[in-house]
C-alpha cells in the first residue's frame, strides 16, 4: 500500500471511529452510567416532573446546533446563549440536576464525560424510571464552546402553535421523519405546560372535548397576563407515567397543546396516532429507536469541541 493510500485508510478509520458508540466510556469511565442513574433516580424520586424536564432538555439541546450541550451554557461576555430564547425562557428546567450529575461524574472520572452525553443518558434514565422503554444510549458526543440565542430563536424548535406541516418540516430539517415526529411527541405523556401556551386552544378551538376544555379553563383564565404561568399536565390521565395515554387523549380530543391535537385532526398522521393508541409495545420500541436518531443529530466528535468541566461554561 502506498503511503497516500495508507493515509486515506487511516483517515477513514479515524472518521468512522468518530461515530457515537454504546461502549464509548467502557475503558475511560466505566462508572458513568451508574453514576448518572443514581442522581437522576434521586431527583425524580424527589419530584416526578423532573424526569419530564430532563427529557425535554435533551430535545432542546439536539435541535439547536446538534446534541452538543449548547443549551446548558450560561451567557458570557462573548455570547448570549439559548436559555433566554423563546422556547426555553421560564420553561426549561433541570439545570441544577445536570450540575449535580456532572459534579458526581467529574469525581469518578475527571475531564472525560461530556455534558452532551450526560443529557442523553439522563433523558433515557428518566423515561425508564417513569415506566417507559429503555435503549442503549450512544455516547461520544463532545461539548460546544459556545451557544447562540439567535440560533435557538430561529424557529428550529417548533412552537405549540405549529401547523402539522410546520411540525413535519422542522423535524425533517433535523433528519427526522414524520413518524419520528409523531412518536417523539409521545414524550408529552409526561410533564406539564403553562397556561400561556394552551390558552388559545382551550378557549377558541373546536376540536377539543368540552368538559376537558372547561376543566383546563378553571386554572387558566381567558385574560392574557392572568395565570399565564399556571401549569397543567400534558397527559390528562397519567402525567407522571410514561405510557401511550397521550395518543388515547388525542383520539378523545384531549390534547393540551394545539401542536398535540393537530396530530389527530383528520390529516396524514391520524393513522399513526390510532396505531400507537392501541399498541403500547410499538410505541415503546419506536420511541426508543427515534430517541437514538434524535441523539445522533450533528454531534461534535473526535477533536471538535471540548469536554466541559462545568456544564454551564466553556473551559
Ligand atoms: C413536536 C413538537 C413539539 C412541540 C411543539 C413541543 C412543545 C412543548 C411545549 C409548548 C411545552 C410546554 C412548555 C412550557 O409550558 O413552558 C412542552 C413540554 C414538554 N415537552 Fe415538548 N414539544 C414538542 C416535542 C417534544 C419532544 C420531541 C420531546 C422529547 C422527546 C418533548 C418533551 C417535552 C416534555 C417532557 C415536556 C414537559 C416538560 C416539563 O414538565 O418540564 N417535546 N413541549
């Protein structure tokens, strides 16, 4: 083999080893999974909603400049980060839990495990703890050195007012299919949303169960500015259990967000909703597979980015 051919082979090997893998920390930090898991377990035991909040953090991380923990960065003198962006401000939760995980992981293997991987593991553990499916988390992501408010505000994270086409296109822009979008929306089987984000739906929309709308109206007043931050469960039936009731709710016109109910409103995704509402096994296995695909969005690998020591700031 000529030297040039040899170099090509090495480059190829280097690139393929730069992919994410389930055994990435087997030698360098064998305790990472148990360490993350014990912190997530105690945080969720203290407050069940935290499982939902940690799952959402991974989604919001991956949709803005890839799964690189950019969402965790506080503002610095050189950039304003994602935390105050429209979809995140007064909305994302769990940053302290991530700090706590990171400090425990640093104690067992300093400078080895990225914050982006911690988010991916914590999301999986949260789903499992709340009764959902498990999957082997792929690892080896590195952390970004910066974050951008404008990137997070650019519409890459779909708003709850989205049309079905918006939702489909925003997931497509991240390499995810319509089916992935529908199955990942099933994450709304856990967690809460603020009145300001579902007010229009419960007062003005017609594809909503009347008594469900009335119940929600009791804690979400019509007047804008009044009760805006009052919260309600995304899944009216079992808000702290990861199950397929989200889809049953949609069939009963009890989706909380406009963007939930639009998935079952006579359009192209109706049949998927019906099938997930009847088959929790297929929901669980498709959800696990789609989480792995979401976790693969544009990771930093190899020598790109860094392993942050503190998830809130670049080294
Ligand atoms: C399909 C497009 C999506 C839209 C439009 C959307 C929108 C929203 C909105 C508006 C909230 C409430 C935020 C607040 O009240 O401040 C929320 C909460 C939540 N979302 Fe989504 N979301 C989407 C997809 C996803 C995906 C893909 C996941 C995860 C895989 C996810 C996980 C969650 C969770 C777990 C919560 C509850 C968080 C908590 O209680 O702290 N969402 N989402």
